[in-house]
C-alpha cells in the first residue's frame, strides 16, 4: 500500500505540472485557472483516474516480488517455489532473490550445525559421570547436569535460576565459588556429601574472559579412591602387625638364648620349637601374600575340567573330618547325586572349601556343629559351609574378604587374615560369587556359587 500511495502522489505531482504547462502555453494565454478547470475538468478527472489506475497497477507489479521475498523470509519452505519464479529475472529483483536464497540457505546450514553441536554437547554433558555446574557472577546456577543432581540428591524438577546455596546445600561449595570469584584462579577442595557420605573433589575455575564472572564447578566422585586409600593404609598397618608379632617373638627368643638359655637343654629345646613355629608363620604369610598377588594379577592358570560337585565336597570333607572331630564338633555333609557337573579347577576350589571349613572349625566352640552342602539354583551350583560358632558382627561382614582384615573376636586367633581374600579371588576367577550370612553368637554360613556351563 505504501508503494501505491507513493505512485499516486507522483501522479498528482505530474498532473499538476502538466496543467501549469498548458496554462503557460500561448494558446491558453489569458485563461484563468478556474476557467481552465471549468473547461477541461472532465479530461482532468479522466487523466487523474487513469494515473491512479496506472499507479495501482505499477505498485502491484512492483510489490509482487517484494511480497514473495518477505513471505519466503517468514515461511521459507512453504514459499520457496514462489521465490524461485524471480530467480531468472535479469534486473535487481532477480539479483536480490538469488542473494536472499543463497544467504538463507547458508544461514540455515550454519543454524542446523549449531543446533546439532548443541544437542551433541548437551548429550555429552548429561551422560558425564562427573558433575558440571556453571554459576554466574551473581551466584545463580545457569547450567547443571544430571550427575550433579545425583551427587547432591537434587530433585529432577529443579531448574536453573536458583542460587548456588539454594541448589547445592553445602557450605564448602559456596565457599569454593566465592574464593574462585575473588581470586580469579582455579580452586580445589574435597568434601563429603551429607546424605550418601560420598567423597567428592570439587574444582572451580573461571571461564573464558568472554564469560566474565561465570565459574565452572566440576564435581568428581572419589569415593572409590578414598576407600582404596583406606584399604591401602589398613593393608600396610596389618602387614606391619602380622610381621611385628613373629619378629618380636624371634628377637626375644634369641635374646633369651644368648642370655644363658643355651646352657639349659630343656629350655633350649622349647625355645627352638617356638622359633620353628614363628618361622612357619612367617613362611605361611609370605606364601599367602605371593599366592594372592599371583591370583590378583592373573598369573595363576586354572586347570579347568568337568567335576561333580559331590566329588569336590566329599574330598574336602574327608580332609577336614579328623580336625573337626578333634575339636569336639559334629561334622556332616550332604549332596544330591544328580547335580550337574561343573567346569572348574578342582584343586583350587577344594582349597576354597578347606579354607572355609577350617575357619568354621576355628570359630566354633566344642559341642557345635558344622554342615557343608551343595545344591543347584537355576544355572549355578551353590556350595555352603554352615557353623554354629561365634558369628560375625554386622559391621565387619562387608570387610572380612579384605586382605588381613580380622574381626575383634578373632584378633587373638592364629592366621594371617588372607584366607578369605584368596578364596574370594579364586571364586571370582571361576566367574562365581562368594558371600556370607551371619548372626552373632548363632553362627555363620558362607556361600559361593559356580555357574553351570554345560
């Protein structure tokens, strides 16, 4: 419409100029403007209407490609064919249509690529195991991934826009952000979550200068590393304890012999026997450590063959029967003869059974009972060693398979504390699982499963 009125305005100017031209001509000399309009008003009206119609037609023709270009910019795909009609025009309209078509195609490709990259980065962010949180200079959380919500038990419905302290309710994280903002340097701190008691390493770093004031906070779950550090410290402490006892005993015996016991044959014989016992304990400790190291590193090849579960159970029972009776215990075993054969290293799994039976004998008082059995459950054979002994405190059940770990009740007992750890690794080498159920003063039952592969 603007183009039409503009054309009409030009026509009016043209018509006015034409009238004054006629008035200036000699043929119309002496005729006033009113007389001119009285004599020629039909022609003037006709000329004006003709100019208006011509202006309307010209504006429509001129506006058609402009409308097509505007429609294409708004709707693109729906009006692409309308714009294509003007691509072959040799004038400026054709050049403009070609330029717009190329520019929009290029911009569409760039936008599609940016959207694809955004989705790709969002997918990476959401699937990271490490928590990511971006906080602006006002302390408002702008981005937060699923790992962060999981670590701090933040509801799924939580959205960005809250402050850091409202979102992650941990004062050390707030202090970390403030310190990073004040110093402008990367800051690191380790925290423990209040709900799950997981250990996290938090790293806060300023973002690019273009994002001045925004700080990236990275949360790394180091709970497993922290547990391994505890195990390492316990291992060193336990090894030192296990070595210190026999070494101290040997030193005392040596000093006693040097102080004159060598001249007393009965005492000499007694001390030498004690030395032999302590040396045997040290030898056993070293052998079990080497055995455990070889098993963990996979340097112990398993001699696999098909073995009947009842045969394995019977061999272990026959070897431990006398020891159980000597300890004043009732010892029984049972096994269904139709159990399917399992593919195992017979000597290694017999070692596991003997270790479990030996522990049951050691921690069951006289008059108690030990029962070993095997049964099929789905595609596995479950072996069990049950006793009526002192049991295991609940706090120790999760740790008894660690190297050198001993419960308080067994501290005064003999043994290196490596047997259950070796048994667990041997069972795992057979793709099985070893676990225990126990009640203090009522007894314990150790189970291990071996898959049926036939």
